[in-house]
């Protein structure tokens, strides 16, 4: 069956999997896979001479805070970073894969990476999966053409913006950006505005929280990465006495005992072991 379908194919789109899926859902009774609700607030904005990216650091697993200090700012190239919202594993693999491809290209060509080129490659990759890869990105970079800020949706849609926010806390962050963004912002003004937008997401969205990370990209300079530039809900008191659990607290099914005897070796025996 598969060989016949392959031989019949003459290029273009192949809809064989559509028929397969209809058979699985209707005849066998399989259910359509659902989408996982994720929480994040990421922000990007352009200023006079560069671009700022910012993100919160809370990673959730349903209603549980899985990681209080998750890094959501990813390096794509020396002149280009991205902020990611969605599924952590998808974001890490997609951005690491793209960063490796860009590095190989720079080694082969001797030229810096272009932002519009990266946006095109990521959109082509994500479009193949029709949104099933949970990877929403805000890409910021400075290249020979100028300063760029682009957003990429999980289904492969892209747009360029002067400022933008994505994630479950994006509505609160966009309210700050819409009210206070203006052309010609200076370096520190842009950083402060990005932090304030992330704070709005942290304070008004349950899926966002913990700390604020910021990176600033300017032409001809190293990225100014500020990890945990803002801290919230810190644990002020740490227990001085370690926790002790009595034997038998955790049930077990079997027990294995190993009798290990201490054996001393002389120099000749050690030399034989080394050889």
C-alpha cells in the first residue's frame, strides 16, 4: 500500500496521512490529540540602535510550577537571540537545531547570519507540523540591514513589529507597551519598558512568574544579557537543620544486600591491573 502510494506520487502535497487519520478516528475509535495549555510572558521591542528581548522564568506543568528559574531567552547567533513561549522541549530543540545550522553556515560563508533568513527557515520548519510543535518565538537581531523584531507562531505565520508580546500574559504586557512605547527610545528606557511589560504579565497571569531576564542587542557590541534582573517571591528563610526521614518511611518491595570486602593490592598487582 505504501509503495503504491509512493509510486503514484508525482510531487506536490501528499494526502495519504489524511486517509489514514480518518480510518484511525472513525473505524478504530482513536481520539484527536489535544493541546496543552502553557503559560509564559515574553516581550520584544526596538529602540534607537538595537533591540531588547525579555521574558519571565516560570515553567509550569499544568497547575504546578515545575521550574522557578527557567531560561526562555535562546541564542541563535552572536547578533540574534529569541524569546520562546510554548512547550519547553520543543523550544529547546528547535532553537538549538537552528543555532547549529547557522553556525555551520557562518563557518562556510564567513558572513554573519541575517534575521530575515532565520525567520524564513523557522517558518518553513514549523509550517510542516501545522502548529503541533509548541514553539512561539519573538526573534530580535541586528545585522547589516538594520534592527529587526519578528514574531513566529507555531503554525509558521510570521510578522515584523516595532514591539510585540506573546504567551498567556501577553495581553497585560501589550497594555503596557501600547501605552508607553514610542519611537526613538534610548537604551535604558527600552530596558525599563521591557521589564515593566514582563512585570505586568507576572502580576496578572497565573502562568507567568518568578524572575525577569533581559538581553539587549546592538550593532558591533556583545549581547548585554541580564539574568534575573528582577526577583520576586524570594524564599527569605532556609531551614538550617536538614530533613531526616526514618527508615521505612518509603515502602519498598524487595531488598538487595551486597557484601563488599576491602582488599589491599601491592605494587606488582597494581602494575598488572594498569597493563
